[in-house]
C-alpha cells in the first residue's frame, strides 16, 4: 500500500499539473502548436491591391502573399483614423467603450495627465502572450490613445525586432510602415523621389488611367495625388518584400503566421477620419503555414468573405496560439479552433477629430451601411488643420469657392449633414445616394437603426457623454471604462440617446420636453437638451430665460452649452463673457469647447479677439491653439498658421 507521504506527493503533482496546465498546454506544443506571429501593418490605405481586384495596383509581393495565404475581403476598422482604432486593435475592445474614442485623447500637445489609462481589468493582448513565454516587440508606432502599460512589450522602439529574442523563444512582432501615411502623399518632389526610389519606370502610375471616386473633383491636381497614393503602395510592397525576406533568411517561414493589414482607409478627404467604406474597408491577408492550419482555414490562394473587424485581430492571435480569449474582449476570433458564429455586422465610430467635435456611428452588413450623425447640425467638412493641408482638400475648397464643384463632391461640403444615411453597397459602392428618406427602404432603415441602438447599449458607448464630463467621471470611477459599467447605465444611455436624437431634427413640439430635460440631474442630458433648444432657433424665444439660468450651472460643460444656445437664439452679448471666461478655464477640453463656439460665431465674436490671442499661448492643448488661430484669421482676414 502506498505510504501517506507518497499519496501527498501525487496529490501535489496533480494540483501543480492543473495549475500549470494552460502554460504547459501552450509551451508543450513548440513544434506543432507554438507559431511565431508577424504583423506587417501600414497606414492610410484601402484595399487598393491587385489581389483585391484593383486593376491599377502594382503590388506583386502582396499579391503573392495573398496567393500563399487568405485574403479577407470584408475587413473593416473600428474607426477611420489611427489612434482610436489602434486602441481597439491592441485591446480587442471598442475605443468608445474604453474612452479612447477621441482623436487624440492625449499625446503631443496634450498633457500626459489627461491621457487615458487602461483599467486594471483590461490589458494589451501582447501581455497575455508575454505571460505565455512569447517575446513581443513593436517597431515602432504605438499611438494607442492611452498610456502604454509597462508590461505591454519586451521592446517597443525603432530597433525592436524578433531577432533580439532569447534563443528558442516564440515571438510576436509588429512592424509598421509609415510611408503610406497621408502626410507622405503630399511630400515635396525630393522626398517623394526618395520614398519611391525603388520603383521601376513601368511601376509608375499613368495619371489619366484612373477612375476617380465620384466624391473627388476630376482635376489634374486630384489625379496627380491619387497616382502618388498608389505609387506609395508600391513602395510599401517593396518594404513587405524586405520583411518577408528576413523571415525566410532565418529559416522561419514555416514557423510563422504572417498578418498584413492597414490601420484604416485612404488618407484623403471623405475617407480618412470618416466611417464609410472609403475610411474603414482595409486589406487583410493572413498566411498560415500548413502545420498550423485548422480545417478549412489558411488554404493558399483562398478568399474569405466573412466580416472581420479590427477589433478581432487580438482574439484571433490569442486563439491561434492556444490562449483563452478574455471574456471582456468585444472582438471575436476569426482564425484558430472552436470559432464562434460569424459576424452579421461591423460597427464603426467617429468622434472628435483633432480640434473639431463630431459624433457619427455606423452599422455595416453585407449589403447596406447605416450611418447616424448625432451632430447633423455640423458640416461634413469642418475645418481641421491637418486635413486642410492636403492638396485634394485644397482643390475641393478652391472649386467650392468658385462654385464649380460637381454635385457628388458638393454633397460633402454642405453646411449640415442628414441625421441618418443608408447606402446600398451593391449598387452604390461609393456610398453617394442616401436611401434613408426613401419609403421603399423604411424597413431596412428601421432594422439598422435598431441594430445600432442595441449595439451602443451592449458596447456601453461613451460617445454621447461630452468629453469634459468623461474626465470628471473618470476621477470618480477610477477609469473611463468604469463609467458605464455600473448598474443602471443602460437606462441612462437610453435616456441620453433619446435626447440626442431630438437634437438632430428638433421640432417646435419637442420644446417642452427639451425644457424639462434642462432640469435633469445628469449634465450630459442637460447638454444635449441645450443643443436641441439652440437648434430650434427663433421658435423658443419665450424660453430664453430657462437657458439663461444655466449660464451659472455648476458644470462648465453646461455653461458653455448654454452660451452656445443663447448665441443661436440671438443673445450673443450675454453669452460672450461666459465663453471668454471658459476660454481661460483650467479644464483643457472646456477651453476647446469654448474656442469652437467662438470660432463658429464668426463676425459676432469680434470682441473676443484679445482672448483668442491669449489662447494662442496654450501650452497644454494644441487644438485650442488651432481653433483660436482659425478664428483670428477669419476675423482679421489673415492666413497665419500657428502650430
């Protein structure tokens, strides 16, 4: 009979085996189930590759990679701009759930103290890989819109490389190509020649050969920069060749799963920053060595039409290497064993873009895209300094001023947006004809509207809460993520949504409801009610006194919103002193809110010029500086650019 000591030893071994099982399960499969993962990402391109069916593309290396792997034809990003989308990629969560949805919420020119931190319960997914023995590197762009946790990477720098890993360690390595960024399209001749020096003469683009998207004017300037965009993609193709050669030279081709993707769509107007297909549809190629393939996955040269969101990249990697996907992740694995049901929809978000606030949400299925513009009272093309520097945007502005814009381009220079948009992607791939007002599509519109509402409730979308209020609540709850995780948040979100919907198309009949909401105990609800009352204009003259009371509200967000509403109701003289005071606030996003209202007032705000000049000295928020500079230029008829 075994001794008691022997039995205890066996029990201890059993307990240890159970405790270590997840790690042993991964590490014990080194030859067969422990693949390296290589991410090759780029910036600001849509699926303009030959393998994606784009005839003008010169992309032989990427075409070959697709021939060796899988081309995902329906890959979309969470946002049409880098930082919010990158926060979703690295966490597997919607940026609007984490509170990282504004572009940017912190970073260059914005105090680090205002940059979001991840809650303790959420990690960069690379941390899970590191815990499992992976050597994780990032070369070199992060731009996650939050403070990167110390444990996210073994190395994140321009020198980071999988070659530096400990001997025998599997790796997860990210390399990011910046050469296709929107800024590269407008490089001067010398720098552009350097960027594209490896292109052979036959790889240069014929400027007259393109079919331009109909939301661009067909001019020599537009064709020139559309061609440059494609030549930069060919330069990217050479870079991909270099990265793959490094892998082959090290004998690691058959040990490494390779992903290629872009961080969002085309770096041009009505694409980057927007959540139409032009801004969110991206190329995605995955090459899986045979020994790591699941049944019906990774077949060389195959195409997969399932929906993939950039939210899904993290869960897919974890699943491929045999790690459990954390329950908090909102993405779904689309590769590896035991996959959940395929997506029926992809969701995308647009919030503050640099110095201008907007709030747009989108739902896309295989046939239709639904868009809701919560701030439909704002133009499509608000003045955003970085976007206005683009040659194609300048060309649009020139033709707009001359009254020569084609109708399909002029759609996006209108002073207001429709509250809802609906597009039939099959018949209208460029999303030009808005079907939302068409009674024939009433049922589809209603269905997509309901899908959207259900999503914002499930995702705990923070977008409807004004940014200064998010910062206050962050201090109260410990993180932005925690704000809507509390009991009762769904009812609050529904109330907020119902109020915000009134704002887009308010009617005189809505006035009494909006006035009642001015007494709501939540500042975010009061904010939207004030915006709605302001948008009603002359129909609320008898209620000005109720708005005036809120100039002394305890919330600075409400004080600025009340001042904005009064300006729209013709009471500018009462509002300006409040806006001038808030332009000097200790709260940096309140300063931005006040600056935007002043800028939008135009000539009526001339008396604020001294305060705007003072705002040019803002050291903590470059976006305040940009708006103040724009306002001064408009008022004085100058064209000075200040950082």
